[in-house]
């Protein structure tokens, strides 16, 4: 249909603006003509009077997909020179290693299928920039995070999907705001997961590590916090990640001695989070800690960091995925990841990485000794396993006390469930 015909229908619609079937037809025609944003406007008008119109919602989904394929949002292609997630596995010079070894190496067991790469969001990094936080764009994406399927799902639902499809989110009455606290034992992927989300969102993701924003001058920490939030608001829709939030938000009861400055910082944080309601539609705060029970309760009330998400030690399947990921960029021979995964219960992601790097060091030492490249074998891994202890047990023991004696509000029900499943309580 040519645009003159569409214009005719638009004129008719002006005379009968309440005619929903006509407006749906106009929207469809606009979509066919590639005029996605106009179609979206009409669909939104329909949804204002009939929010449950499924045909319209479906069209909106199609229109948003069409729009993002035009603008690149949600379907990003890695920028030139940018490494896609699994680049590391391709970076290893197999040919050279084989030449040095004088024999062929087994293929890596991680499939080398091409990685889709992080989608690009059209947000100007400079607008959001500032010395207090990073807007770097890690090459990792959620696909690089082993296991933690439930956490990934919740992160997708709470802000990745709404950020990619703002029009659809609007149709469902979901706006991007609020906060979520990731918690769990050290080394199990809270920061890594957040970096992966950053990889997905590009400049729309800002990281501020709380231990870095301290200033020796009283009052500067609050100012720094305010600046971070202001910059994040300017970049909205955006996700602001406050890592190691316990560093600035510990309960007074958990502190030894008067720490008035900490109280001030908590107050500033509360102020910033509360103004999210009014000023910061489009700002989502993600925070991480391994001591949620020490966080000032005021920060966890509704409208603030009101959802908690447990990032657990990797289960067996996740351990396999993490091991594969870390082995994928190294020369290996006869590595049985399943066996290693079954022998590493309670190992954190960081512990597993340590196992791989330490096995790699052993293979390297042996290579130097023999004067030829020795691929990493199970014997190197076994040696490494003798030296590395799982680091999450201590945290789980501490968590047990919290669940047994301090879970009156039910905030740690997830944790309780896990500990019961592990027969620790
Ligand atoms: N699920 C995972 N998949 C892949 N790698 C992981 C995973 N979890 C952890 N790792 C590896 O372990 C390292 C440490 O994890 P990370 O720093 O995210 O832990 P954390 O939960 O933030 O710990 P902390 O509480 O000490 O800050 C990561 O850089 C990554 O290499
Ligand atoms: Mg961390």
C-alpha cells in the first residue's frame, strides 16, 4: 500500500478516533511500510483504552522488534575490533602449539560456535562518564556465566528485557525502576554476573565499587555517591551497579565504635534510592554483597533494594560449564571435566578458576623442564586439587546461623531451602 492510501486512512481515523479496529489496521499498514515508530504510537493509544488487547500487544512486540532491528538496539553486532565473548578460545594459537609440541593437540571440548556478541544500546558513554565509576564494556555476556540459571532468568525479567523492549514493557505497565541485591558466598559470580550484564547493555551499565568511592575528606563520600547517581540518571534508561555495598552500608550495630560517617553515607544512599521514584524512572540499581545481614535494614525496604537474589555456589552442571570456560583458552589433553566437577563440591567459581590456572602453571613448569609444550592433563589437575580447598563452606556455616536464628522476616527463605537441600540444617 502506498503512503497516500495510508494518509487517507489516517485522515479517516482523525474523524473516528475511537474506532479500535481501524486503528489496528492503520498500525498494521504502518508496520508493513516500515514506519515502526508511528505504528507504536497508534498501538499505545489503543492500549490506553484497552490494556488487555492481545492483538495489539503482539503487534507492539513485532513493532519493537522491527524498530530495534532498524536502530540496532537489542540485536547488536559487536563493534569493529571488539572481542565477542568466546574470543579467548580462538585466540590460542593451536597451530603454533602443535608445531612446538610436534604432535596434534586434541580439539577443545568447548564448541567453537560463533558467539552472538553483546547487543548494543544506543547510549552515549561520555554522557554517563565520570572518574568515580566505570563505563567500560566487558566482552563477557551472560552466556559466559556458568550455571546460575535462575539468577539469569530473574535479571532478564527485572531489567534486561524491559531495557531492550521499552515499548513492550510500557504496555505491561512495567517501568524500569527499583533495586535488586545480589548476595551469596565470595567468588561465586556476583561481580562476574554483573559484568556480564554490563557486556549485554554497554554504556547503559555503570559500575561503582563502594570501596573505591571513599574519600579522606569528610562529606566527600556523600558527594561522590550523589555524583554517581546523577550521572546514572542522566544516562537513563540505565543500570547502576553498586558492588560491595556492605562497605558503605553496614548497620550501626555491626560496627565497632561510633562511625557517624557511615550513618551519613547510608542516609545519602537512602536519599538517592528514594528519589528514584520521582526523578529516576529508568534507573535500576543492582547491588552486591556477601554480607546481606550486615546491611542497614532501611536500605532493604520497599522501593529501595527490595529484592534479594541468592547467588549460590555452582552446582555440578555449573561447575562443568565454568571449568570448560576456563580450559577453553588453554592447551589440554585428556581433561575429564565431568570428573573434576564431581570432585569439587562447594568450590566457588573463583576456586575452580584457581584449579585451572594452577594446573596450567604446573603444565607450564613441566614444559619448561622438558623443553617442549606439555598440554594440561588430569595429572596436573589432580596435583592442583590437592592444594586447593573449597572456600564457600565457611560462608555457608555462617549463613546457617542467620537462617536458624535471624530469618524472622523470611528474607532468607531461599537460603534456608538450599541449606536444607544440602542437609546442612
Ligand atoms: N558462574 C560463574 N561462571 C564463570 N566463572 C565464574 C562464575 N562464578 C565465578 N566465576 C569466576 O570466579 C571469579 C570470581 O567471581 P566474582 O568476583 O564474580 O565473585 P563474587 O561473588 O563477586 O565474590 P566476592 O563476594 O568476593 O566479591 C570470576 O572472575 C570468574 O572468573
Ligand atoms: Mg564481587
